[in-house]
């Protein structure tokens, strides 16, 4: 199993994910254009957020993601031991606590390592599907594509909502502040149809 590390692959993955969400929308072409024009910006915003993760979370997530591509417990253990952070028993213990594993401080380094390795091995499907290793400027970032997808969709909805609100204001169409773009669009269309019917009477 290989990590999806390349920019174009990740970009296409996000575009595929958002496109599936908008298959029933009226303005599919407009949505597609928006997604393609803004996907890089949204990815960059997510990378910036990733950079602000607390303490050692980025290293933890890297281990979970790369660990999910390993074939056995031994290779996961080797992967963990390669990290400078995990040279001490204290840091291995902290990692176990981050994973909500029930470990006793009296356990040896190797015992804790085995528990963590088994946990990662047992949850390979979860972590290989949840995260992607994204490379930018020779640095690696662990990104959740589901979050990137949601941010891109929300960005589109926010933009179209503001556009629809402006059109509704021009046409004196009453709308609620919490209405979505599609609901406002329907009200605008209904209003235009009513006005045309009035003129034709």
C-alpha cells in the first residue's frame, strides 16, 4: 500500500470528493469551475493549520499514517524507533496516552512499543483512509482529505450564498439569514416566474 504523496494526486482526490457531493446541484458547471480555481488555496490553508498543531501531534499522525502502510508489527516498531522523538520511554508513554491506550508507566519501553505497534496494525484501515501524507517544499504534512473537502465545499457555499443574497436584495425577495444558496436561488426563480405571470395577465 503506497501513500498518496503527490500534489496532483491529492488535488484530484479532493476534486473527485467534492464533485460527488454536487451531482444533484443546478449549477454544476459553476461549482466545478469554482472548485478547480480554489482547491489549491484551500489545501494551502489546511497546510497552514497543520503547521500550528500542538506539541508532537504532527509526528504522531505521521507514524499512524506511515504505520498503516506497514505489513507487520515488527516493521511498525522499527518505524517508531527510527524517530528521534521516541528514543525515551517517557515519549513512548506520551504517544500511548495520545492514542488513549491503557498503559502502565511501569511497563518497559519494548512492552509499550509492542502495544502501540499492535494498535496501529489493528487500525491500519482507519488511518490509511483518514490521512494523506502531503509533500510541499521538501516537507511532509499529514492532512485529512475529508476536512479539505468540507472546507472547499463550505467556501463554495459561502460564496454562492453571498451572491444569491445580493441578487435577492436587488429583486426585493425576502430571505432568511440562515438560508442556503440553493434555497435562495429557488425563491429568486419563483419570484421571477411570478413577476412574468403578472405581466402576461
